C-alpha cells in the first residue's frame, strides 16, 4: 500500500510546505506548522452569485437588510442589533462557559417567528432535549439535526432553508472530500469555507461554535476568523457566575461591544446594569479604592480599581496586575515618581480590577495612579468620586474618547465628583456632578482630596 503523502499547514495563514520548519515561510510566524495529509485538489465550490460580471460600484443597488432580533438583548447589543440575513457568526469560548446554552435560549426565542435549525455535532439529540427541559425552554418549533458530516448538513440546509442555523461545533464537522480527521486544520478550513459559501448563496444566517486553545485563541487556522463576518468571544471565570461576551470583529456593527450575563439554574440571564457588578459595596470608605468609567464599545461601565501598596520584604519589589496591563503599571510608577515626587521603588504594588473585567484602554491610567497614592498614604478618596484620564510619559493627563457619555453615566449612578483631563471638560455643566479638570499628574495628586 502506498504511503500517504503529508504536508505541513500553517495554523496562522493556512499556507503549506512540504517539510517542517520552525518558521512559516509564508507569514513568518513561529512554531505554527502542523502535519496533515496531502489532499487532492478538486473543485468543490460553486459561485456565490450568478452575476459574475464586472460592475460599477456606484451603480449597484443597495438595501439595508432587516436584522433578526435574537430575543436576548445583551447578545443583540454585541451583534449590533441582531443577526443579519446571510451573515456568518463565529462564537468561541472555554468548555462549559455557556455557548450552547446561550444559543439554545436564543433559538427558542427566535423560533416563534423564524425557521431555525440546531445542528449538534458534540451532543446527541437526547442530551440537547434534556438541556432544553432543564432550562424550561419552549422548543416546539426548534428543529434539531444531530450530524457531523458536512455533505449531509449541506443537504438539510438546502432542503429546509432555515433563517438561522447553529453548527455546534465547527471542529466536529468533517467533509468526505478530505481524508484528515475532524478538527484538523484542513477540515476546519474546508467546512467553514463551504458553510460560509452556502450562507452567502442561500441567505441563511449561520452561527458557528468554535473551540479555543489553552491560550484562549480560537482553535484551527487563523484564516477561520477572516472567513466569517462576526467573531464573538465568551469570557468568564469558571468559579464566577458572571459571563462576558465580546465582539472582536463585526462587519455589521461596532467592535469591542460587551454583553454581560449571569449564569443561573435557568440558564444565562441578562444583566441590565453591569456597572453594579464591578463596584464593591464597602460599609465605609477604604484606602486604595478608586472608581473609573471605562468605555466598552458604546457602553460606559463603572469599574472599581483597587491598589495595595506595602513595604517590600525582598530586594526586588513585586508589581502585579489583575485585569490590567502589567507593563503599563511599571511605566505609571515611573511617571508618578518623576512628575509627582512619590517614589514606590521600595514598595510592593498590587492592582486589581474588581469583578473579573479586563481593561485594555489607557483611560484607566489616572485611576490606577490615584488608587496607588491613596493606598500609600492610607487615606481613602471621596466616596462618590470617579476618575478618568490617560497618562503620558511627560506627566500630562491626556483626554479620553466619549468623555461626556462617561460623565453622564457616573452622574446617573449617583456620583457627584469627577477628576478628568482638562481637554475633556464639558462646555456645559452636567447636572449633579462637580468637574475637577487637571492637566498634570502632580495637579491630580494635589486635588484628589
């Protein structure tokens, strides 16, 4: 029997090479080549549109497609208003985080006025039915198809023509045209491409569930994220009941939108006021706590930043961040010493964002610094004060985007003082909140009390 020929495929760009190398010759990424069986090249694709001619872009007639509301307001927010006709959504997350539960709840809502299909490749029909019963969902109009062969799934989609179809999950689906195992780079790329092509041609909105690696990235080739229209990540700690769903790519809406859920006995429940999750309720004012307003997409969120500064017992003081950037903390401590005259080189500094939220925007800089100063001096900040602002290396307090929206959200939740960059100072006063505009780090430290 002839030995099967193997090739090495890149998980980042999908390129192939005949022998293993440490670096991909196509995209120069390191340690990303995986051995797969060489497949025969056959034409497996049909055209998306029958109109295969060159057209003038200005003469093409466009129309705004109506969206399909999922019935889950937080999911609709992240999607940009709902699912789009012919769109492809990729939802990734850790095992057991609640991906299948959320999609089953959404399908149950949409089945009242839409033709929906749930394709289960990981669970049997009985297991899905048990979950629906446990969640007390009305699934009389939800159609289920337990299958992992791509060709059979395509045939059912073409026959039933559902408005929304869920494929759970793309890593379990395989095509008979390829010899490699389900979940391999070739199978994931092929099945996703075929389903995406089918969605564009038929108008069915397809939601693909994706596995993630131990690093938290979507399993399979990186080209998978380029194929689809929307990429959503399900985040959350396994020991916490709160779940966050975030959009990292969206051709039909804003990216970095955030949806917040709480996991309960009856499935995922929407959190209407997520700011309450990220604020600690202290019986009295405590040093080292500072409230900031972060911007997640179009939604302002109030988050408590906590800092603990303690005398170092080792030659090298510790710098630890949870939910914030580690390298940025060292930079902020240097700015604090140089431009405010407050040294921390002999102190251990620990900073935490309450509630498990991850803050990546630089608008948290000023809140981190004031929390550190508060802990170092053992003197709490005002109870109803919020802080926003980015810190530059020259010690200036730089403006943040959507400053007035953040201030209105803080005022709505009862905060009456705000330290903000001078460039974000509103021209008209905002009812119920006193504005303290600062231009330098030293000025912010002087006026924090």
